């Protein structure tokens, strides 16, 4: 069916898929929060754990550059 030149079934399908993914994203965010809470209760510094996770997302060259700059700036 079309409404105003728009394929209503296709649009509804796309919106429903987005809604499902948004729900999955919320569930994943809650799971991640639980893991950080677990890390904190195990005695780990969550701020440092978050930094490690962020560094692991980056490629090796970018991480190396980060630490080189950190060293240079801290010596200045």
C-alpha cells in the first residue's frame, strides 16, 4: 500500500527494525554498565578501565602517538 507516494509497508518495516535495534542498544548499554559496576566492586578503578577500553578501540599507531605526545607534554 502507498500513502502519498510512500510505500507504507516498507517504511513500517524500516521503522520497526530501527526500534528493535534501539531496544537492543539499550540492553547492551545496561549490560556494559553492569560490567563496569562489577569491575568497581572487584576493586578496579573504572575510570582507568574505560581508558583502556578506549585505547583498545584505536589502532596501534594512534595509541603510540598518544603516548608520545603525553610524554612530550608532561616533560614540558
